């Protein structure tokens, strides 16, 4: 099999894995959205009023904040009936992050995709070089940013739930989506510069059927009643981090 065919196979396998992640929580499971067995029970937090989606949209990074990037609006599912299913209840917050579901009951949510402006492949580039250019622009440089607002101490509770899950699930877990499953082999803490009131970063290492690895890296930043989630993924096994400039620019806009 030629190099081009191998690379196409890896990209196709990675796409299947990511598609499964996106639908991992569509079927019935053991953990209810907004307060399942992963202990993300933010709906009962007393006091305070959560920010609306419109207010959060005004807080998102914009093209003017990141002139070297392309910023595009991004939506996420907020179906209160949606469930997260996993073989380890403590890992539910991480499964929800994988599937781009908010943690607990949120008052508002808004998001963007921040993409590094790609350097086009030369006109005389080979097919392999063009595939490499596509991978660089779509696999490594894209960061998804979501803002979620909570009432009372909801944001603090959601952040604490993620922090506990990173420790409890270090040895891995399985996320289910109907008859299929995604195996997370490791959850690795990553050094993160302080941001907001509290912040943390971690990486999920996913095993794939062909022996390849897919990495998803997250940064969570809480400022008051708003929780910001940054996600970047790699299709070909390396471990990229959300660009520091993106995290810093967004964190400065949280109020």
C-alpha cells in the first residue's frame, strides 16, 4: 500500500472515531444530563442569575481579538434529555466534554471555532504534500471555544467535577454511543498557565482499531459564573495544545 493510501486510511479512521465521539451521548445511558452519576449537579445551586446566550456571545473572542486567526460561530447541543454513557460514572464529565455537551444545567451557552489561517500548498506540490497541508490546517490548528454560564455556584461545581474526573479517570474509560464504543486509554494532566479564577488542562489519548492514536486536549477556565472550554484535537497522534494566544485572549474577556 502506498504512502498516500496509508495516510488516507489514517484520516478516514480518525474521522470515524471523531464522528463516534460526537454521537457518544445520543443513546440512553446511566448518567442524566445536568446531574448524572458523574456528580455534576449544578441545577440545585442557590442564588445568582446565569448569563444569557446573548451576553455570552458578546464575551466571545472575535476576529479583532485574534487577527492572525479565522473566528467562526460554533453551536453545541444543549438538549436537557441528552445523556452521557460510560463504564465509569466518575468519568461522565469527560465524556460530556468529548461530546461537546455542557456540564450540568447551564443558563446560556455560546461558542466559536478559532482556526489558524492555513498556508496553502505550493501549486506544484505533490498529493502527499497537499494532504499534509490539509492536516495542518484542519487537524492541528483548530480550537473550539465554548462559554457556559451557571446560576449560583454552578460554575464552581462543574469545574470541580472535571478536576475530580481527571484524577479518577487517569487509567482510562470507555464512552458508549449505541452499539459502538470509544476507548480512552489515558487521561493526562497538562501544565496550564493560571487564568481566570481557576484553570486546568488535560489530554485524552484515544485508542483506535488500527493501532493509531487520537489526542483531544482541553483547557477549562472559570471566571465567576462562566466556564470556558477550549478543545483542540489531533488526527494523527501528536499532542497539540490550544494556542496560548487564544486562551489568553478569551480569558481576558470573561467577566
